[in-house]
């Protein structure tokens, strides 16, 4: 059983309802919020016996990288009904998946004495996948993933009936999402 967080309120019934609502929200194990598709070309050349036997292959692949929150169940929520605030502590955003969508062989010359093995092609692609991830990280992919994750979580919280609440994420003094709604019986929980 994963602890959902501390619910700060004066009413036990409200505390239990908040806990149920947030447990339902984090029931999904992973939240993917941003993906990018890229393409790369890999050329492998192999020779043996002083270049007498040579093989080469040119391969194109399309990759898809997705970022988000890998373990959404590790979120922590603190609801304060008197202050109309919700504090959220999200796990660190990560690359949640990186897969090859398509792989094509463009050109190949193969010598029976010097073959390029499928494992060699996949090893080269794996190295290129790592390079693609590092490049994305260098250009701010994770910052955008964190921003979008906060927007998605804020939207989910608001959709669950917490209209008018300021939603703060760990490390921030400003609410990420502020919905101002007139106080009515319908939007007060």
C-alpha cells in the first residue's frame, strides 16, 4: 500500500474522500506527457584479412522517445481546505520509453567470410539511441516534460472538483495552476 500523502483538514470524512480521490488519480503507474520522433542513419563497415573481405550495411531507423513520470504512485499530495491549497510532490521526470518504430536496410554488401551480424547493427543503434537521449536532455527535454506533467496533474486535480484551489508543486512558491471560480455548493467539496 502506497501512502498518498497527508490531508490537512478538520473533517475526517473529507480526509477519507480526498485520499480516495488521489489514490484513484495515481492508480495508473506511468504518466507519459511528451514524446518526440527522430530518424537516424547507421553505416557499418567490416573487413577481414587486410581488407580482402569487406562487408558494409546502411540502415535507417525511426525512434520514439517519451518522457513523463515513471512511477506516478510515488506522488505525494497535501490538501489544505482552509487555505484552499494543494501541494504536490512529483517524482523526478524521466525518459519513460525509447523504442525503434521502424528499421530499414538501404544498402548492403556482404561477404560470406565477413558478415555484419544483426547484433552488431543493434549494438550500433543502441549507442545512437543513447546519443539521441543525451542530445534531448541537453536541449531541455526534461524541463518541458516536468512543465507538462505539472499541467496534466493540475488539470486532473481541477477536473476532480478542486476548483478554486491553488496547486503548488515541490520547490515552487507560485501556483502552477490557479482556477478561480465563484464559491458555490457545486464546486466546494
